[in-house]
C-alpha cells in the first residue's frame, strides 16, 4: 500500500492503523487478520456484504469491543493499552441510533455535553451551534421520537460532534435516508473532512464510497479482499466494453466480420467489443465500421463501476448480480 504524502513531501500521519486484527464469536471468525492505515484528514470507507464484520471492526477500533488478536492505534493511542486515550479523541455514530426518543433533540445534545464534561455555558453554546448546523433548530424542543429518520440521523451525528472529535466513525450513516437527506449527509461529511477530521465510514452504498472516500476497502470472509481508491478498485475488474446494436441483420453480420474480438449476440443483433472506453479505441472502432460501410443503430460504452467490484470480490457470499446473469462482467451503461 503506498504511503500517502502531504504537500511538504512527508508521509501523512496515520489517524488509524491496524495490523492483523482478529475477532471471533464462538467458532465463527468474523475478522481474520485486518490491516489498515488511514491517513489523518481522509475518508476511509469499509464496504462489505451484511454480516461481513464492518460493525465489528468499528466497535473494536472505537474500543466498544475488544479484539482477540492483532494491534491497532487510533489517534496515536493503542486500543488495548490506552482505550481512554482513544475514546477522548473519537466520536462514534453507531449503526443503530443512540438518540433517546423520550427527550427532546436539544436535551439529547445537552446530555452529550454533560458526558463530555463541558460547562453548562459551553454545553449550551455547542448545542445551539450544532442544532443550527444540522438544521434542527425548529425541532429542537420536540421529543426526538417525533423526528423523521433523516432528522434522527442528523441528531445522531450532531451528538457525536459535541466533543469536537478529530476522528469519527460513522457506521452506515445514510442507510434508510432519502436521496436528498443522503446528499445533505454527504455535505456534512465533506465539511467535517475540510475541517481536518478523519472519517471512518461503513456503507452498503457503493456510490457513497465512490463519492466520499479517499480510499475504500472491501471486507469479505473476514479479510480485506481489496483496498485502494475507487479508480484503483475499478481497474481490478475487467469488463469495460463497447456494445453495438443493429436492427438490420446484414449490417450486423458485416460488422461482425469487420471487427475482430467481438462477442456476438445473434438474437439481439448486438456485438460486444472489449474496450477501456478511451477516445482512441472508440475512434478506431468507428473507423473500422466506416471502412466496412456499416452503421450501428446504437452504441453504448460500458465501464466498470464499484458495483462490479463489489460483486466480483464478494461473489462467494452474494448471488451474482441480477443484470449480469449472462454477461458476468457487464457494467453500468454510459450511453454516448
Ligand atoms: N455480539 C455478538 N455475538 C455473536 N455474534 C456476533 C456479535 N456481533 C456480531 N456478530 C456476528 O459477527 C458477524 C459480523 O457482524 P457485523 O455486525 O460486524 O457485520 P456487518 O458487516 O456490520 O453487517 P451489516 O451490514 O448487516 O451491518 C455476523 O455474523 C454477526 O452475526
Ligand atoms: Mg453493521
């Protein structure tokens, strides 16, 4: 794994690092040796199917649970020997809401301020600031159980920020949110990162990881199956291709002869040509079609996306991607 460099050429300090983390429940091995290095001020996304161990990893790194083996440092503190140091530096928004529904949003915030030993005055100040920032001022005096899912999630994260943590763990922060609330949450996460906060995120949404994360790891069978930037992960999975569709069977046949390396779909009158989707490859393909005097009725460029990566890397635990039953590496369509 390359060590990220800061602008001054020095390696960025790791906010979170782990070597060989292991955890079993009974005879079930959940984490089977996990290595991580997450630079300060970056967003790291942990992806994986249900039950892969994402929440378990968050709980171990945030000292809510103990590992059976391996080592980890968070904010420079060892999780085993200095859990108090870790806790003082982090904020955790769990997968399931920590909001108390019986009291108001404001009271939930003030309770957190008390837990962080803030004075009454600064507790009130921080609460007011965060309620404002998370657009919860109007609802602040209402019982939290009357909040919508999105409002509860925002309150949950606002509560996490009361202690001004430099590292935050967000376990599926946008599950169950509508697209607008998800985008609001993304904006909140981006603002945190621009303030220098390190974010460790778990998510089921590949577009979320693609959108937010500097680096992504895919957890499968207790191990990190792949780790890298979204682009690096997409490159791991072949499947980019150009698809040409014809309505005239004779044009289809001529094209199949003119182009080499095609996969034919005689029923759909469609040809599939492996391609990286670059302008150069596209031009050469069109040139060959021109020389043969044939014109396709439809041309689509398909590039690998994170869904392909996810399905390819977690194939043993999820059924194959529905749309891919006949073409296992087909990917999201990008109609040009
Ligand atoms: N306290 C526990 N006792 C026993 N088994 C547990 C415990 N916590 C988690 N597990 C098991 O560990 C495995 C990983 O669970 P975990 O909650 O970490 O998965 P996850 O990746 O967060 O899944 P999801 O996407 O559904 O949230 C599961 O098989 C789960 O049943
Ligand atoms: Mg989970």
